[in-house]
C-alpha cells in the first residue's frame, strides 16, 4: 500500500532528478530572496557550488542596478500583485563569480504553499547566441555599407518582379527613394514599354537559373529621363532551395555610350575630311595626269587625220602604232578614273557569313601562276579551325589581291618568297599576314595615303582603297619591315563581324 508520504517522497525525487539533469540553470528563492535550490547547470553557469551559494541572497548573481533594485521588485509584486517578470521570458544580464556580466534569458514562476512562497527562475546563458547575432549583425551592416557606398546599382526583385531593395546609388540615378517604390512592379515603374517583353524574358531566364551577363536596357528616372544600364545578375535561393528572387548589379553606361557615339561621329568626320583632302589631291593629280595623255591623244589623232586626208593608208604599220599608243593611253586613263571613283565612293558592304579557311585558300590559289612567273615561291598556311565570319567577300578579295600582288611585284631576286598565313588572334579576331622578302618600303612613305607608292607604274590609290574597305569591316591594316629585307602586311578582322569590331 502506497502512503501519501511515500508519494510525496516519489514526487520530490522526480523533481530533484529533473532539476539535476536540466541543461538550463534552475534557481529557487523565497520571498526574501534567499536561494534554496541551485542546480548543477547553475553551478557551471555562475561558477558557484550549491554549498557556497544556497542561503545567500540572489542579488549576488545580479549586476548593478538590478542587484540594488531586486528586493523592491519582489516587495512591489507582493503588495500589488502586478508582475513585471513573472510568467514572462525576459532578456537581462547576470553576473558570474569572477564578476563577468553575461546575457541571459530569464523566466520566473511563483508557487505558494500555505504561507510559504517560492520563486523559481529558469536561466539560459545566451552569450553564444548573442555573439552570433552580433557577428551576423556586423556582417550585415558591413554588407549594407558596401552596397550603399558602391558606385553601381544593386537591385533585388522578388519572383513576381516587385522591388524588394535597391541601394543609394540607384536612388541617386533614378531620383526615387526606396520607400517610394518598394514592392512596386519593376517593369511598370522603371522600364520603357518597348523593352518590357525582352527584359521580362531575361528575368524569367534568371529565375530559371541562367545568369545575366551584360544585358543593356534603359530605365526611366523620376524626372522622365532615360539612363542606359548594363546588368549582371543571378537568382537568389533560400536555405530550403526555394527561389526567392533575383539580385542584379547595374552599371550606368549612358555617358560611355554617348562618348562612343560622339567618337564614332568624330571618326566618321575625320575619315570624311581625309577623303575630301585625298579627293582634292586626286583632282589635282587627275588634271595633271589627264593633261599630257589628252594632248598626246590630240596629236596622234591629228596625225592620223592628216595622213588620212593625204590618202596615206599604206603601209598599215604607219597607222597601227599611233592607234596602239592612243589605246594604251586610254586604258591608263580608264584605270585612273575607275580607282578615283572607287576611292571617292563610301564603302558599303554586302556582308555574308563566310568560312574563312576555304575562302582564303581560293583567293591565294589564283596567284600561284603569277608568283611563278616572277620567280617567287608562294607559301600558304591557314589555321584549320578558322570560323565563319561576316565579310563582304568581293571587297575583301580586292584588299587581299592588292596586297598579294604588291608582295609578288616587290620580288627582284630568283629566290623570292611570299608567305600568306591566317590564324585567330586576341581571341576575338582573325589575323591575315602577307610577307615577302622583296625590296621593302622606304621609311617615311605612307602607302595608305593617296599617291604614296613605291611602284614605278602604280597609281598610288590601291592601298588607300584597301584601307577603307578594312576599316569598313571594323578591322585594321598595317605593315612593318622585315629583317633583313622585305615587308609584312597585317590585316585584322573581328570574329563577330563589323558590328563587334
């Protein structure tokens, strides 16, 4: 038979087992503040043994000013019944035996047994949690500081495209404070109507896991201006793997684009001025070059006319030579006029996606016989994996024909050699090189300038036209001397066509 006394003993044993094994400190006091229970967790937390502390006032475990005010707290509660701590969880401070003050989470309960009142406090040391919270807060503050001081836009959108956050730089560019537009639709608020479908596709792709690399679109500022922004972004994922939005970094490139446009206009104007200057030079040259041939043609025509009037048609040789001289002169004038027309005309390209290896091999094959007739060996080396690029095949052929013919014509010795090579260079370009061991180009001669030529019978227009064609492709053409003799011409073309050069 179990007696009431034995049941009470059993309950007490259970209570003490719970108190002893609890991970949190458990401290019991009476209404005067004297400690009656101080469990092992409390001993570890505060540095006192139960024997040292039981019977002392709980104020010993409190820092100032709580230690001085504790008795008043208890007395006010006993008199008024208004609880400030009982039945609540509070964040306060406690003091260890060595005087260290540390943060705790405190909950207090009250139990009355007849006239006896017991207050039980459960204390949890939250020092590590506070340290981690402070570390997280510091890291967040540091990140916020970086974001707000960065001279780029930092933008966060939720999966529905609503504005979650942007930084101070975005506020400066757009004229909007974040509070004015938070949780508003980004596309409706900041994008021009024509760009919304395209940028919506980019946003949807980002939500699907595809990073944004260099997408450019204008945003509308508060005062109605358009600013061109280049975006880089990726999706945001929470700890559970759920997509919670997209974070993007944006660079305002408005001034850069405007500067590039102005530079392009200046370059175009500069080329136009150079062309006009060259056309002026051509005009003077044409007047000079046409004067003598036309005078010669006039004299030959008069001679034929006089002989015709005398009936002097026999023998035929007396007429044939003057006529041949007239035809030679006319051919020369025709070539000069054609090249003059080509140079004066702005180069308009008809772009075609062209496999460069087969194209270059076809171009160079035509010159093998001509090189052989000039005692020159023609060596061709074209990289096997040259890609397709956008060029005007006919225009570029004129460039290569001109450079290759000049290289062959420069050969004076029987052991002459012209080498033609093509390869990828600088990752985004195709480089074509034509090298010879001929007479070379004298210092101070700009072969790309009108009528600057090293050839006795050259017009001095061919390479000027070649440069125009290469520049129209957004490429580059230049030359340099070889050692011990000869010249190498370099032609560079953008892999992605003229628009990328």
